[in-house]
């Protein structure tokens, strides 16, 4: 039998990590077609694991969104262009790129307004919301629309390219908050997204003062020592059954956070709270600690139904704004990472983005081990687990950068 170029049986074979059920990862072989007219083909070099990936890995679902078919996970990724579609201009084989993995329709009102992150027809890699599912990046190669591929500057390695995806969430949240120079900001949650959100605030200049709060004292210490926040606050673990007790605890906690000492004064009520945990007590506290006219940004995808002191927000015109993924953030993210990297040469008082990737594994055969580590807060040696990265293939030089 003679195969034509378009015959799927003649397509190259690639290896993919595929989730078939809770904690049921298998390495399987797929074919990959050539990129179409508007695509580039990318060899994936680095993927950092996200909390949503971990939910799918552990439960084969993410909240109410259940997988309906086997799914390749991973969406925080960068790689190398290995083929270019005939209609694509501006990309060359061998270039390092970051992937923006949300695929909107491009024609609806929201897309035309630049808010494509909330497009109703959005397909997002490694998400089971759409069917068939948009397969993720924990595979050797994939074809991706060139419009959502971003060339990396020479100074940024693929590991920083992978961080552009979660960094986009932080940039989008900052833009929606509209915080001014000289503002005081509180970030709840010192996980990866909280740290990135605090970093974006710190990199704005204009004497923005950033305090980060978390129940994990080690994460708070990490944030302050590595330039993500000026000050930190370790949140006590308070328990209360009745809503009256919960709100009283939240008011008390807000008062304590307001007394956090800065260089020359106390924090006081803040201009904006970036809530990155989704924990009800944190969101309740966020409303109380925000000054009149301030904003509470909902970033963390936690408890879906909560009881909030809504009158405390309404009577002081505290705006509560949702944040979902990102739109048009990758160029700004690359600029921010470059500024931080260059500033390290003259000052240590900038966020150390390179410290976020705490654990690295190479090869699809180690994806399961990577997920097991991502589900921990500390490794066996007592080191913090912030971001876990999986590296795939590449040249010796690229692997060194991992």
C-alpha cells in the first residue's frame, strides 16, 4: 500500500502522557499530523504543573467538571518550533516559544472586545470543560495556532517561558484591580499564584507596599526572603462552627493584619486584596481589611458557595471582582521577567522568579512522580514545594537551563 502525505498512517509517532482515571497515567503513542496553514508545531521542552492538573490527576475531574475521555494534562508550557504551517509568518524552526493555551472562538463580542478569556466557546488545553477535550502539553509535540504562540527573548529560558501562563493570571488580576501608585496591597495565599500576584504588585514601582498572608509560615518566609512581598503575616488556624463566630474571627484577623509593621508605619486598611486561596475565612477577612472604595479580587478557585459579610462591602463601596485566567498578558509578562532578571545584577530587592520552580523531573516516565510531589507542601528533606516542572527532550544546552 502506498501512503500519501495526508494519510494518517504516514504521520510521525509521538509519546504522550495520558490520564485514563484517577491517578491512572499511561505513556502511549499518538500520531501527529503536519501543522495546518495557521499553526506551528512545537516540541514541548518544559511544563510546570498547575493545581487544576493536580485535581484532574487525583480525581479525574476538577470540581464539577468531569473528564469524559482520556486526557493529556499540562498547560503551563514552553518549547521549540519544529515545523511551521504554510500560511504562518514570523516564526522559524528552532526558536524557543511559550504557549498560550486558551483557544477562543475569535469572533464573538467578548473576543472582539479583547476579553477572550471568558469566551463562551473557549477551549483550554488540559481542561475537560469542552468535548472533545483539548489535549494538554505533557506530550512530545503538538500543533498550536501561531496567533497564540509567543517567541521568547534570548535571555529567557523555557522554564521562565512556562511560568508566563500562571504569571498571566497575576497580570490580569492587577489590571482589573486598577491599583494606583503608593497603594497598599494584601495577598492571601503564598502558593505559586499568590507569589506571582505579589511579585506583579511589587514590580509596578510607585512605592506599592505588598504584604502576603498564609497559614504556612514557611511559605510566608519564602515570599519575604525572595522579594515577593515587603512583609508577611502567618494566619492562625481559627475554628468556628457558627457563622457569627466565623465573622467575628474574620474581623479580628483583619484588625491584626492592619497592624503589620512596614518600614515607617503600620499597614492599615488596604487598597486592594488579592484573594488567591478560595477559603471562606480569607475572603471574609478580605472584605473587612479593605478600605472604603477599595477592591477585593477573587482569584482562588476554592469553596464554590460561601457566606460573606456583604453589607460590610456594600456600605463602604468595596468592589468584589472576579478574575478568570488572562487575556493579552504574555508580552507584558516577558517584559516583567526581563526587568526582574536584569535588576538582579544591581539589586536583590526584586522577586526571584527563578526560585519558584523548586522541583524538576525529566521525561514522560517521571510525570507521575512529578504529580506526587506537586501534591505535597514539603518534600522528604523538608524543602518547600512551590512549582514542579517536567522537562522533555531538547538539546544538552536546553536541558541545562531546566
